[in-house]
C-alpha cells in the first residue's frame, strides 16, 4: 500500500505514528484516474468485532461507511454450478 500511495501522489504522504488500538478519523479522497482503490483496514471490523480490549468504533457512521465498501455486492460475476 505504501508504494501505491507514493506512486499515485508523487510525494510521500505517509507519517510515522503509533496507532495501535486507536481509532482515527479517515480522510477519504476520490480518485477517478484508475479503476481501483486500496484500503488499509478491514471494513468488516466495525460491524463484527466486539472485543472490549480493542477500540473499534461502532457508531452508525462507522458502520455505514464500512458497509458502503462491500465490494461483493457490486460484483456482477457468478459462479458456475459444479
């Protein structure tokens, strides 16, 4: 993901941080040049991870945003019966 970020921005946008067990706001940008995108978190965590030792946001906004990234719903491919 880091090389992809650099190649797309033509500059280093990464900063060192200690963010273990910490929920930080996401600053999402929309790119329309290439037909792909990448994420560095698991969108299902907000809906399905309820470990009290971890700090995952479960607000309606967090769940809504994570749900909007369900690419399986957008996939028009179908499997063939065996």
